[in-house]
């Protein structure tokens, strides 16, 4: 941050101390800054090497009000674990009541600051107004949410009558910084809980792990941060549909220091007495959650030992965690699409083959001309929408399998006003939307065969144009049309039985829809591409078509976007990130191997991986 911003008089240098890997100490001087006048458009620090830790300098004895405000804002972007340096810019009472952990406000650029009455310095009281344009917020649960509009907050300074030093005595709760500082200071990490509304994946009882993305400070002991966040429970948005293995009230022991795995990769996690006495199965669920969460966070963790009540509870390895619960989706065996004869065909996923084979059964025999297809995650059953979009068929992928009668009809007057491409969840349920303007609905067919159940969508403002369900079965991505805008929304799937009964079919509701791409005006295609990530094709207002990755919370992951591709009409990816991205464009079916450019596969439309 810093930069020349008006005012006259001598200029003072505000510096940060950066500790690089290997212990080298760097003095990184920020741009010079006036010692009086206003601060306007305080620029965000350019993004730095992620291995560099940055620490702000404390205030000098003769710091002016402008320097105090500037130094405080600079200190908010440092890697000081407890913001001790930032608190040195506050009065003693303000330092006690300021809670930086309550929120982080992200602005398009660093906050500007303007003195409201610079002529009042002589009476020992001065206010600055912090301003900017909001991009996002991170709440006390470390949950990210896109934001917009102006940011305006007041900072008040007072001059100590004894030592003559200026300090901030009124400061907004939380912290504020520019987008580039946020990207340097924070990283997105998934913590994991278990889907609470089912007994596991279809045909089994293994719990399904659900990703709950949060943002933690990159260089402030992220391992311990993530353990505390995980044990503390899921974010409010996800909480209604997941459960945790950790008993209510569980926390790290108060005397637990920073958590670091030993040289064998074992992480010992000391918990308070709320966790004492849990059975082995429950303890292993807790350990599995930790192992899933800590993948890629800090030093590698190969196994977790949980301790409580003065003794060990259990020990679990990464391999053991995969036996306790499933995360994401298994690697797909095949890529499926519709060929130029309107049959369902497939090629081995990730192979160099370009000659597809018809799937076994009626869908591959061309008994019914199809426009789109969805394949169950076990790759034993598929669903297809007829060429006119009016009818939905479900059939087994086995030789001799019959097609049967349609399981759902649409009365839409045109093809675009009829059925969407369907999508399968982890329970074996089949989801599809009817785009009929006269009666738009979202449907679920349990096991792909039961009577279609209309899904409740309170708060949905618009018509569903596309549907994709996450592998965990508790989150759903919808492209929703309202007027001329097509937006990507993420919803939470809740199941409940009427009056607590067990005989009636459960009511299924998609709640709390939130935007994953607020900057895109037209979303034309999308697919899940990881535990909490999607690949999206769309364009901003007045912009050109682009393909990008987005997180379910609306943030942009720190990964390169896919190579440019024009004329994309459909895209598919697997939650197993080793599978190549596949699209349907003006060149037919194309795929994007890792580290390569788009390659043409063959003619065809509507490519999909299982799901």
C-alpha cells in the first residue's frame, strides 16, 4: 500500500519487514507518503511471492495523523498473527475492544482515507473517512461472499496530552484491504463434513464427505487455523445438511500450541474433554475429517492422532480415511456424448481414442433419437432427453436393456421451453428441470424410476435453464433465467419427511440460492470441476465469451483458467480433477489434456462425465 497522495510537507517512509524462506530479512520500503493532508486511493500492495512473510513497522514517536492511519491500514495487510503491530496504532482502550477476526472487507483497491477536518489537528482530535468499492466479505466463520457497493467507515484519532502522540481511538471492527492484498494474505481451503440426510452413496453406507470452503490467512499457521475452523463446525450456509464427527463443544485444548506434523508426517491433535470417551468409529470419522481438510495445507500430514482426557483416542492414516468416508466422485471410466445418429456413445475417459462405441442397451441402439444424456455415477444406468426435448427416458446400460415409456413429459411449445439435460446425484436420484414458461418446475426422480417429485424452490426468481448436482448430493448448481440475464446459482438440498413420518415420500427443497458468478451476465454452460469448484462458460455485460473456474462461494480460485475456446455450447468436467475438461464447440467434441491445448476428439454433441 502507499503511494504519493497529495498534501505538502516532509515525507516519511513507511516500511514493512518481510521474512523470506531461509531466514533472509528484507526491508521492503513502501512508496513515500505525505506527513499531512489527505490519503486518497491508498493503493493495494502488488501481489508478492507466497513464500514471503510481511510484517509492518510500528508507529514512530513523531508520526502524524496521516501516517498513523496509513500505518494502521498497512499493518492490516501484514502477516502478524495477532495483529500486534496494528494494535500499536490504537489507543489502549481501542486495542482491547477491536476484534479483527469478525470480518474482512475486500475492496477493488486499497482503502482511501480523507481527513474530515484537517484544521482540527491543533485541538487533538481528527477523523478520517475510509472509502472504497466493495468486492467481497469474509465473515467470522471465514466464509467468503461476493459484495458490491461503496464502503464508507469512520476512523477517529486523538492526541495524547502527556506524550503528544496521535493514536486511533475509534476504529471499525474487522479488517479492510484491497483485492491484491487479500490474494496475498488469504487462501481458499476446503474443510470437510458429512452429508447428514442420507446413509451414504447409492447402494452403500459409507458417509459422503462434503466440502465447506473457507478463507484462512496464508502465512499465519494455516494448519492450526484449519483445525480450529473444522472443529468449530460448518459454516451457516452448509450447516443444515451436514454433520460433524466432533461432539458439540469440542475444541483444541487451551494449552495446545501451533500444530505441526512430526518428521513422519504424524499430526497430534489435543482436544478438550468434550471429545473424551468417543468410540473408535466416531473418533475415526473425526480423524478422517482432519485428514481430508489438511490435504495441501502446510506440511504434509500422513496420519492423525487424536488425544483427549489425558490419553490417545485413535490413530488414522490417509489410506484409512478413504475407507471411513468418500470424498468427491470416483474417477470416471468413460466420457459419454450423443453422436450424429442421436445415439449415446462413449470413449474411455482420458484415453487418446477418438472412435466412440455405442453404449450397451436401448440408448445406444438408436431406438429413440436423443438430444442430451446423463449417466449415473456408477455408470450402470443412463437418462436421455428426446430430440424434441419433450420426453425423458431412463434405461440400463446393459445388452438387451429396453427403453420403456418416458418417465417425464414437458408441455413446452418449443424445444428450448422443454426439458433440460438431466443430472444424477450420489444417491441415484435423477434431477431435471422443465423450462415450460407456463409451468416451470424442478423435478427429482428417486432411483431414476419413481414418480417425479416436484422440488420446492423458495426464493427462486426466474426459470431454471440448466441443472447439475454435486457428487455429495447436498449442493446443486442451477443456471437461472430472469429477463435477459442467465445467472449461475448454488443451492442447498434439504430433505424432510412430512410430520416426521417414514412412510410418505420426503419433501425436497433447494434453499438459500446464492450467486457463484455475479460478474457474468450470460452463463451458457457449466459443470462441477472439483469438490467446491465449477467450470463456467459465459460473458460479462458487453464482453466476449470466456471460460473460467469459480468456487461455490463466488470467489475465483488461484488457478490458471482453461485455454480459450470459441463457440462453446456445452462443457463437462469431473470432480476427479485428473479427468480432462471436455466441451462441445463449433469443432465438435474437444478435450483439454493437462498442460496442452484443446484437441478435437470426434463429431458429436452434449458431452458428459457420469453425474
